[in-house]
C-alpha cells in the first residue's frame, strides 16, 4: 500500500495548486515505524493525496476515520488500512475540514445527542430501570407459577439431607396441627428441622420448617399453631418468591452476579419479608386459627415472651431471620390478644400427648442428621 | 526521515505533557455519564481517559496512541459475565444445594473448584490485560501484542504463587519476579519480543522487612502504649489513665497500619525498580527510578486529594498514577526505525474484561 511512490508526473502536468489546497501532513503507512513528512493535497471532491519526497499515497476522504485529538494536531485512521495513521494540524482550511470526518468525543450516542441531552435521557432510563428492578419482586413474585417455585425450592434445598426429624407420633401430631391451619386440599409440606435455633422459615416451593429450638421453648401447642399458621400464610400469600427475588436482586447489587454464599441455605435462613408481608401472614394465621377454633392467646404469649427477651418495641437488627424482620413483638402480641376478644376458653389444638410427641421428635429420631453449615 | 533513534545522553525518553485541567474536562463528564448510565459508561470513560493520557505522552519524538475503544471493553465485560460469571454462579448454586441435601463433602469440593478456577483465571487475566494494553498502544503506528493466550501463564501463576507462599512466604519474591519475567517474555512490540530477567535476590532483602515487622511493631507498640499511659498519668486520676489508654490504643493501631503500609511501599518501590530495570526490548533497556519516598508522596497526595475534595478527587487518581509512572520510567538504547515493522500478533476483538471484572491493575 505505501509503496505508492510512483508517478509524480501526472501532478506536474496539472494547474499549479493554490496554497489553500495544500496543508502540511505527517503519516505512517503502518508497515513500519518510518515517519513520512510532506503535504496533503485535495481536489475538492473527496480525493486526497499525500506527497513526500520519497512516497506518495492516494486516498479517499470517505475512507478516513477520526482517531484522536492531540495538543495541536488531529490523528486520522483509514478504514481500509487499519494500521495507517495520518496526522494533520488542527487549523485546517474549511474546504478540507468539511471533507474530513468529524470529531468523536464521548462515543456515538452521546456525540449525536449532545452531553446535556444524553445525560438527561440516560438519567430517565436509569431511574426507570432502577424502579423496575426495585419493584420487580413485588409484582413478579406472585406471578411466578407455583410449579416453578416448587422446582426452585427443590433445586435449592431438596429434602434438607435428612435433617428433618421424623417419628410416627410426631409426624401425626404435626399433620393434625397443619390440617387445622392449612385447610387447602394440597397441604404445604411442614417439618421440624434438627436445629437449635428459635426460628421458623417458609421455603420456596411450599415447604415450612419449624426449628427444634423453637419447638423446645414453646409452652403450649397453640404457640406452635400460631407460628406454623404464620409461615403457611407466607406460602399461601406467595411471599416466598417475592422475598427470594428481592434477596437475589440484593445479592446481584452487592456482589455483582456472584451470590454463591448468600444464595444457599444460609441465605434462606436470613431471608427477610417486608413488614406488610408479615402483617398479611399474621392476618392469615388469625383467620385460620379462628376457623379452627384455636386460641390466639398462645401466639400472644409467645410474642410477649419474645418482646421481653429481645427488648420490646424495637427490632434488634443483629438478630437475623424470623424474629428480627417481623413487626415489633409487642404490637403483634396485642393483635393476637385482641383476636381472642376476651375469650379465654378454647379447646386444645392438639392433645398433651401429641404436643409431647412434637417436643421429643428430634431427640427420638435415630436417623436425623445434625444441621451444620460447614 | 530518520533511520534510527538514539536516546543516549538526551532527556528522558518518556515525557508526559498533559495537565490536570485538560484531564478534568475528560474526567468530570465521564463521571456524570457513568453515574447516569448506572456505571455502563465506565468502559467508554476508560477509553477516553486512556486516549488522553496516551496522546499526551511522548516517547522520544512521537506521542503514544491509545487505539482501544469503549465498546470492546464493554464486550470484554459481557463476555466475562457470560463465560465465567454464570458458570461460577451455577457451580456455587449447585454446591450450596448439595450442602443443603447433606452432601457436604461434594458440595465443599465443588465450591473449592469454583475458587480454584477463580485463582487460575486471575492469572490468565493478568496476562491478557497486559497483552490487551500492548496491542492497543501504538507508537509511530506500530503496536505490541503477544502470540500467547495466557492460558499456560495461568497455570504458572497458580503453582508459582502457591510455592511462593508455602515456605512461610519466603519464596514470594521469587514467584513475583519469575512471573514478571514469564509474562513480559511472552510480550512483543512490533516484530521484537520483550526480554525480562529480574532476579529475586534483588528484592529479597526488602521482602525480609515483612518478617522484621512484628518485632519492630511490638517494640513500637510498647513505646506508643507506654507513652499513652504516661500522658494519661500526666493528666492525672482515673480519667486521665483511661484517656491515656485510648490515646495509646489509637497510637498502636496507627503505628500498625502505617508501619505495615510503609513496609509494603518500600518493598514495591524496590520491586518495580528491579523488574523494570531487568526488562529489555531489542537494544532498549528500561529503568524505573521511583524511590520509596516518591511512592509515599504519591500515596499521601492521593489520600489528601480524595479527602479534601470529599471524594470527587478520585477521578484524578488515574491521571496522577500515569504521570507518576511516565515521570519515573526511563529508556535508553537505540531503535532502528526501518526494522521496526508492524506487529504480526493476533489481536483480540474484546477488551480486558476478565481483569476488569476482578478489578486489578495491569502492570
């Protein structure tokens, strides 16, 4: 390409060029580091030629691409010869400047729109995108089919690797309790997890787990019924998918796409619901308990005890999970107590023997695995 | 037309001619656009910054040119997300699911595989970032590059780093210099390869400072703590002693971080003098003359700039670092321009996505 140092004679025959049709130029042909210094001439129709004592290059203005601005010069490239570089002074005659490609400063879109306009449009799009992203869990969560949710739940935790306690008596007692708070024909799956924590969770795919720690400190079956009904409420009101999406979104924001650690069982245990979701689940629980004639006072005394242990009105943010993300325990205790409306006599939700079977379920199950994270 | 460039006896071969006011006109709109695009513009911002910094840097008699684009950096990033981010995410998910099902060993094993691949890819990324920068850097229209994809270097990076740490970290200087040599020896500019033969011996003494540190620190802490206590007694009473204790603890913490930081700076200052000084290209030899004090001034300047502009000054850090780098980089020797022909290395169509994702520097 740059061996074009041929016929200067054709130019010698033409009219002497006006000075305005000639500017000093430097170029590199891209094959080696030798600099060519000479002049750029143009014919006014887009035809350009570079002439130096040792070489001559003909090129077309349409082939040139803007490269970069230097302190007092501008660098152009050639589309057809990517390694070629042409360096021209900044103050070009208008006749030549109009044929050369315009400067590009920020990138194609912003150059076209102008900085201010582009910034305004980008801001609007970004705000909309953020709003969509932030609200997505709320409107997308409930629309995800239950079967998908079940599959996601299956993929994430499966059967918890045999860490759910089972005894025939305990299973029967739990089924009876569940039947009272979950009247739907297809029941959620409930289990007691062999984990010494005062907590309970609703997992994706309609699975509810009470932790053995919570069962152990329960003073009446009604307390367990309240907690169980509440978690069933989360499942039935489709809160789980919403919380899962929110958790996922947060982890994407916090760690890029890398959410390995927060995404597994540990993440599930710390997954939180919004206060509105908690109230809805509580409302669901009270409605089911009223239907089945279960005393809400058990749940009330549970929350009163929680309030006493965890400082009452304010939610201790250090506590993850069930207790912390819920509305204040006092407030909830009052709501359950109000639901009884002064009535104190209720039939027991399950018998004392059945309650005892639940309490000893984990200790009596010889096959249950220990729950440990690493 | 000159046939050769002789740099002996002349001023510095690398001259930086930019000024911060011009750079501000690049960096501040970049910041605005990066914010309003939720960070997506940063690839184009990087390209704009580099175009400025490179074009204001003169090597002998011609300015450098940055020929990279924002789009290719963006594509590099997207590629990393698709090729590595998603599989890593999937692997972690499977590992967690296995652990939840009770297969702790397999789960942990998969998790370990994910971590090891990150380690490996980190090495590949270091290589490819340098290759990318060389392939987009032009001087007199000539560019650099490498014929290697860096996948073997990734393996070297893994085993040399591990071996470096095994004997109480004593071989870290060896692994660092040896990896520098390996990486640069695979790079070329124009038709000629770089050569590097940095030796660990040159930086080993400085590295031993890290081992000396605990003892120096312990003594320093005793002194600082004691002085705090004494000051407390000076104020007098229980309160005085408590205040003295707090002053002492603050002194100890400051001493610890500043002391360790200073040792690290001293080591890296020496390291860069050694490795750049041991790097050659054809008949050119390079040197990097920044002393520990120069580095300390740079870092303190960085900190003050960021603090006193309430954080806004961070956009100038890349400018400061490039200027620092170019001010202290020297080259000597002769370049024959006729034999400096175009690089025949293949160029990737995408940017340093991996490194960008792992957020590391190139050199």
